[in-house]
């Protein structure tokens, strides 16, 4: 079977609160690590979320 183009990735907070989002990413077009600025409810502010693997 063909390999899926979209994969699920875990976006972990850079504030080290342990909070994370799960996002989809097209692995063929976006080869670099995903970085988004989103709201962290534990830290109560907007911080950068960086991509890591889902275990």
C-alpha cells in the first residue's frame, strides 16, 4: 500500500508545562519541523509549540 501523505504530530509547549496539541502535517510538502504560536492554558499565555513524535 501507498504511504500516507498526512501524519499526526504532537505540538509540545516550549514553556515546559507538559501541555500539547495534536496536529496533522503533510510530510511531503512540509519537511521541516512544525512550529506554531498557540495558547497554553497552563501557562495562561501564548507560547511556541514545537513538533515532536507521537509515542
